[in-house]
């Protein structure tokens, strides 16, 4: 399972289809492509923007304002291929493969406009603020009364009076209320039609031409709705995602890598989180979250083991399965089959509980495989931590 | 007694004749649940597992007087099946499906509210009221019946197998359950912790409650407020995900710490402040609940 994020240029392209105004721009993957396409933008100032998913690009040096063609060329040169480190990328940074070059806008004021699903209200909510350019979390923390909200009925969309109310609260001049209403309505239409989980325009700028333009755009999509948006699925950029998490999602395994050395394979997301927690309680560090799902067949177990083992930091694997409807003896057969077929270079600790657990344990014991069996959650976590501690002191 | 469901509940199965519907309907019937019919569009007029099949919920309600429905309809069509049940006048709707689009759920939730129904789930194991003594139990869901035992502990949880873990710890200590409710792991769910805690508080046969929460959202914090203000029965809790990294969805669509919100630490703190005994380990959920009971 993944959260589909897209690049700024893709978000702007999508929003344009809904009538949102964006700066005129071109996308380039090379210096020559940039030069060829820049002609379309005219001779005025432009902005070169690194296209990576992470935020904080400006502070990391991934956004440059250029007054001349020469400046643009050197900006493109500098940004394309750079390893951009921002507050969101982590210290390893992200390789920039594309730049967006846009006409610069003459800005009168900067606003914030966003849509999210409010979990408490259980509907989408539009947020607007005159503090554009700042992270909305920061505004919420320091100046919460500067954020205005409108509840969106998902069957109706943003109603005209709601848009006018926001425009007035933002202190926009009277002659821009119409343009703001159109912008906010278009953004809401896009959010609802495309099944977004987040749509954020920061900043939304009022230009000296009295136009409202999306200077930046960030859109995330609801994974669960992607089946009905084939075009959106095409926007996915695998370079931006953790390779192992991608591979796991292809096998319908839910996997998230972490920094520890005890790999985990668990059935059920809640129990998987709890297993990570109990490893920590016993003084260990989990290497991953992995939900193998309900049917822990030999094939799924084998694929999960491969994914866990591709993390070189893993020194032991804890398998924790609660057989509900699924029978532990079948799961035990799946585990033994998968382990026999693959070469597992680290100790395996197996804890089975639930339906037909005695038969399951017997199968594990009779298999003569080098498995460490555990009788409870505590026992399993303790054994896993002991094993990696022993390895470390060898 | 119990909450929400008893052996008298008349249950309709939506998506009755499909693989999941068939498998779990059989298990529920074996447990004692009164399944009075099912709905599969295009199969109306036939019989399945000895019960009548209908094309629509409205028709099924008229013919069977069902008052509870469980839907096994796959995620892309699940919200529609919830709205259909609510509109037909079903009072309690249980939705198992994982992966329903969030906006579909926002719409379904509004419809459920408008029709005065109650929804449990989605992305949940369902509800079970285990049998007491020689009586019949009622299982409306996909949980394994055999780990449960009739008694006086209410269980409410956002998760599946972790709930089974908690229940089996209770049963191992001879602490039977009045009713166990899985409210589901999605960002928008039909019933909240607070909704279910309220029912347990009002139920004479529930003496104490186990609540199993996880990271993401603020349902546990809201429950803590309710517990502090209204609840007189002892509550034990466990919150999963103390080690979960921020910004990552931990399997469940709703299990994510974002913008510093929804952390396990904040939830544990809120619950402890409300007088809840929070187990620090998932292995000690049963023990923590037992420590709250008079010995």
C-alpha cells in the first residue's frame, strides 16, 4: 500500500483541466530541452523549479528566480541532476531528474488555499489563509485564527456563498471576489472528482494583473480510489518511492522499512504495529513493518521473507501469526515450505497462536528446520532480541 | 445481555452468494447467528445456504424482517451497499470491506446518519456476542468464534488480529466477553470508540471494557474525554504504534501520524489522564484489565 503523490508540474497540469490558472511553464529533463522550450516563455524573468515530491525545495536550493536566459541556463545546469536535500527528503536527498521553468509573476499578495479530509468532521474541509508561503502547520501553531475553514458537502461541492465568505475573510479586494470564487470552486471540483486526499495551493498569488494564480501546487490521492482513475496511476513516479515498499505493494504486502535489525512478518496491521512495539519494549529495534495479510500461504511467506531479507541490516526475523479463521497448521506448512525453498541466513523466531495452534507447532518442530519457536508475544520478542544481541557480541 | 447484537438479531447478508459471503455466512450460522436471507443482485428468487436470496435490500427487509445487515460487497461497491441498507431501514449495518475510497465513505456516513441507522466498520472484523452458559451466541463478522467466551468484559478495537490477541488473553484468564466490536481501521468509520463505550456504559452485563487503539486520528483522545466525564466502569487500553515512523501509513488507511498529530504517546497520555489503565505491552492487555477487577 502506498500514498500516491505527484510532482508539482503534474498537479498544475491536472488543475488546469479544471480551470485553475497556473503560470505558463515548460518541463525539461535536459539543458537542451530547456533551451528549446524556453522560447515559449518569452524574454521576461522566469523561475526554475526542481521537480521532486518532497517539500522545502526553495530552502534546499531547488528553486531559482532568473532574470535572463543566461541565468536560466545556469540555474537549469545547477538544479538538474543535483541531489536535493530538503527538510522532507532526509539527509540522503533526492535526485532531481526534471525541472519546471515558469514565467515569473508580479505578485501583489500571497495566500494559502487547501483541501483535506477532516477525520473528525468526516468530510472534506477547505482551509484558506492570508499567510501564504508559510507552511499551514506553522500558521496553525502560531496564529490559528488566521486560518478560515469551510466544510464541503461531498455531494454538493463548494457552494458559491462559501467561496464569497472566504474571499471576504481573506480581505481580498471586491473586484477579485469573482475570480477567487472561480478558483476555489475549480480546486474543489478537482479534489472531489479526482479522489484527492490533499490539494494545496501555497502560495496562491494575486498578480498585478488582478489574476489569481497557483504559484505552487501539491496534490495527493486516495490510494483506495485509484482503481477508478487509470490516468492518475500513470502519474506515479517510482523513483520517488522506497524500492522495497514498491515491490511489496506489487505483491499486495504492506511493508514499511525502518532502521532496526529485527525483521517482522505479521498477519494484520494492528498486530504488526504491536509486534514492533513489543520488540522495542524488550530492548530491540524493528527493521520493518510487514502485514502479510490473512492468507499466509507458502508463496506469500516466501515473498515476504525475500523482501525482509533484502534489507542487509536484518539479523533475525520474527514471524508472529494469529490464526483466526486461518488454521495455524496450514500457516506452519506455508512457513516450512518457504523456509526450505529459500536460503535464510538469519535466525527465524516463530510464534503461532489461535486456530489449530498445537498442530501448527508440531509441524514446525517436526520440520527439523532451524527455527526458534515461541509460546507467547513476550517470549517471541525476548528470543528475537536475545538472538541479535548474541550475534552482536560474537 | 450484550450490546448491538443478540441471538435474536435477524441478519441479512449483502453479497451473500460470493466467496467471502458464503464462507463467512456458514461460519456465522454454525456459531448460532440467525441469518434470515441474503442479497445478490441478479440472484433474486433463488436459495443459498438454505435461505432466500433477494435482488434488493428493500425487498429482503419486507420478506424477512431483517434488522441487521452485514455486507461482504467488495470495496468499490461497498459504500453503495451501505447506503442501500440504510435507506431500506436496516438499523445496524456492518461493513467488513477494506479499501473503500474515503469520499465514498464520507457520502455513506452522511446517508447512514440521515436515515438514523448505525454503521460498524468498514475495514473491521465485525461484532460478536459470545454465548453465555448454554445459550446461543451471535457472530456477525469474520472473527474466529472459538477464541471468545461469554462474560462481562466489553471489547472495542480498531484492529483485527490484535483484537483476537486481546480477546484470547482475556479468555485465557477466564474473563469472558459481553460483546466484542471491531470499529475498523479507516479514517472515516461508522461508529467511534465513544459511540461503543457509551453502549457498554449503559449495558448492565458489561462490567469493564478493553479498548484497543492505534496511531492516527483523534478517536482515542475523544474517547478519553467521554471516559473522564461519563464512564463509571473500569477501562483498560492498549495503543499500537509507539514505534511507527511519522508520515507512513501502517497498513490501515487510518493509521498514520501526520503533522505531529495522532501519536501513540499523545493517546496514551490522554487515556491515562482519564483514569484508563493503559497496558505498556500488547502482551499485558488481559493482565491490565484483570488488575482493575475486584479480586
